């Protein structure tokens, strides 16, 4: 199919319809005035009733949403610490030529491969394994078990992104800082971490999305008082999709859209400031010449 042919436009339109039509339907039916459980099938005018019912203490999703946010935030914070420090330690480890040093490097390389296994193991197997492990250590199912389980599969996402960033960085920058008398801690806080921060942020955003979206692992390790949002939705749709799920999806879509728009505005503003700075420096250089 040629790039500029009419069929290319038809194909792209079909792809966009298949991708976004279900989302538009969900948004439309979140304003449905039908008060019954058939509100997902018969549209009877616009109403905000499902948004008002969204945070109802009995049937709403306020508490599960707060639980999911707390679990995701704690999991991402711990995963960022473990994944970033682990990536820095493995990528910047000294090369030893002795036999013991080579054995140690081989062990670290093996550990590096093991660190990314949780994202390759099927979730149902990982969920059962974590449930058995938590039971073996006597850890009660609840917030603590959810956070520990989410950390187990969030760490690899941050570890991989930070490792890729560090591997592409020039190690001469850190060596120059050490030659100038900086301590290892100073090099870490002023050189390594600032340069790796974009990767840390990207990994944290990915880990946050995976934690908020996780159902299988949370299903095995959640407690009676700590239902996460995916588990709550799953238990609600067993007898049909409740209409206020549409409202919840719409709210989450709006929040994601606002975050993306805000980040784009920040990036555009940064680029404009950089262009103005470059133009000002260019005019200054021309005036000096």
C-alpha cells in the first residue's frame, strides 16, 4: 500500500475508529440518564447521576481508588530507590581482573538477568508465588502485602530504564569529577543522579501505570479491607457492568489527558526558552564580532 494512496487514509481512519470508538462510547454512556442497570445499553438523555454515585460509600469506588493510589505511590517510591541504586551499582561496578573479581562480576551479571525476571514470568504464577511466600513468612494480607508484591514487579521497569540511560552516559564525566576531588557520594548526587533522572522519572511513570492496572497479583495478595480498584471493578462486573464504571473511566481519561497536556506545555515552554536563549547568545556573539 502506497503511503499517499487513498487506501492509506481509509486504513488509518479504520484503525483510529477501532481504537477510539469504544472510548467515546464509554464517555457518552457515562452521562446516560437511564437509572437502571441497562444504562450501558439504552441511552435516555444526559445526566450526572453516575458521577454522583461514583464515590458512594456503599457502591462507589472512592475507597478502592485511594487504596490503589496509596499502593502505587509507595511501590513506585521503594522501586525507584531499589531499581536506581541497583542499576547504578551494576553498571558502574569496577572491572576486576583477579579470579575472585571475575567470579564476582559473573555473579553480578547473573543477578542483573534475574532482576528482570518478574516482568517475563506470567502474572498468575508470580501472584501465586508471592501469596505462598507471604504466607510462609507470616505477613498478613493487606496494605503491606500489596506494596511488597507490587514492588517485586515494579523494580524491573525502573531498573531497565535507568540501566539503559547509564550505559549511554559518558563515564568520563564521573571520572573528571573524581579527579577534581569529589567524593563518591558527591559524584552520585551531582553527576550521576541528575543525568539519570529522566530515565528514573520514565521508569516511575511506567511502574505507576502498571501498579494501578494490576489485577492478577493484587487478587492473590489483597486483604479483606484493602480492595484495589481493579479487584473492585472485577467483583462488580460479575453480574453486569455497573454504569458508574463508565464515569470512573471518563474521570481517569480526563486526568491522563490533563497530565499529558501539562507535560507537553512544559516541554514546549522549555524549547521556546532555549530558542530565545540561543538567539540572544547568537546576537551577542555577532555584536562582539
